């Protein structure tokens, strides 16, 4: 456990969860499920038995450093890595991994997004421990695969081969499929959803960057002498200006032949959209998800999330999203939730405070 570390990726904006998720206060800092803990806090909480708190690192945009330290006050400033610009997940993972390696070359690292929901906490912990045991054995990259419950077209898929035990060799990564292909994936029994949760040693991921993304490797390897020093911030400002924007999947995993997957049923959702929140939430007799003070008449299959202390009366809606936060009210058909990004863009044209 002394060599276990966690990197929490918390720099996203989450525009599909507007109006709750804003550039100034993204969804990972909200108590989306009404538990009293934000998504970021819940993410940190679930690693309590995986690593000590001083081994938790959070990578976020420089605008959110204050929010991270406010919500996770046990973190020291050097545990919050500030990105000057957004460059997707590969530079984010590289920055944290190369920095951790400078402190502990034997580090065994879990990489997790800050905005995912995991309802089966004990099952998740068990799977992470299995993956950490596997990654500690050699130069391998391990990912968590979620047993699919439906032919979902919104997730990437991982194809795996037959193997004894719970750690299986990855055959291929597949992009978000159309419905017919998703149905084939499910019927084959060879595919799981890609959860975007990764486990590897610091040395394994550095080896992978050196082999498959040498430009990124060179940038962050050059920082070895400045990590944990006052010069780190200046170095990172320059590094991110020259670093390409690319995901860890494209930069590393899809090019590597030493990738393994641990299968799990952990009650997972990436909580990327209002529909995903609706699907995992408790519902009333009319299949409505409610958060706030409401009076409903002939309302079915809706998700209604409004401020406490405001009475909201709704009549005659079916399959709608009703969401109000910080002076913005959105009413949208659930089937049209992909238009939320358009709403955000148009609202930004009206007033910058709405984005």
C-alpha cells in the first residue's frame, strides 16, 4: 500500500450536464446525487483503503485549484497539479505520472476520472486491488472493463481474449458503435465497456510514453529536476504550450500490446449526461427522478432537479429534463439532450456567465 498512488483527473468542464455544470463550477464539484459529497469528494473517498491520502494527486485546470483544495482540504498544494490549458488526458496522465515517479520510482498508480459514479464501492475496491496486484508484476497496462447491461452506443468497448482468472488480455479497443454493432458486441460475450480507469506502475507508463508518444515523453521527462520545486509551475506553463492535445487511449493504449483488462460489475456510470443520471437514480411510481420541492400532475419518466426552497409545479410532461441552477432554467426532451451543448453555446453568446 505504501507504493500505491491515485491520480484523479478533475479538469473537465462537463457541458452536457448544463446548467449545473459551468466553466466556472463543473459537475465534479457538485453533489449531483444528494449524498452530501461532491463527485470529486466521492472519488477520493473510495480510495481510502487503496492508498494513504498523501499519495492522492489531483490534476485540474488552474482555474479550479482553489475548488479542489476547498473540497479536499487534506491535500498539500504539491498534490494538486495545475494545467494552464486543457490538453486531453494523455498530457494530464504524463504530468502526474512523471512527477510521482520522481518521488517514488516504484509507484503503482490508479488513474480515475473525478466525475464517475460507482454504486458498488466494495466491488470496485476489490477489482482495483486485483488490478494493482497485476500491474505490480511486470510491464503491463491494466484497465477496468464494465460488464455491459445493454447494447449502449454511448461508450467505447474493449474486446478481450480468453484467460484464466480475472485479468484478461485485451485484443482491441473499439470506438462508440452504432446500435447494430453494439448488439453484436453484447451477443459475442467478448466485449466490456471502457470505464476510463487505468492501473499501471510509474515505470510501465513511462516506458509506454517513451515508445508510443516520444514527444510527450521528452517534454515531461525534462521536468525531472523541477518537480516538487518552485520552478515546477514555470516549467509546466511552457510544457503545455508545446504539448499536443490527445487522449491516453489514442496516445498509448490503442498502440500497446501489453494491455490487460479486469472485468467488473461495480455499478458504474460515467455520468456524462442527464440521461445517465436518470438511469442510475431512484424513481417514484411514475418513473420520475426528483430533487427539489415539486408538485407533479400527470408527469412521467422525467428528471426534475431544482433548487431547494423553491416550489416547482409541473403538469403534463413525459420524458423531459427540467433543471434549474444559478438563474438558468432548462426544459428539454430527454431524447434531445444532445442539444445541451448547443444551448450552452447560444447562452454564451448572450452572457458569458452562463457558460
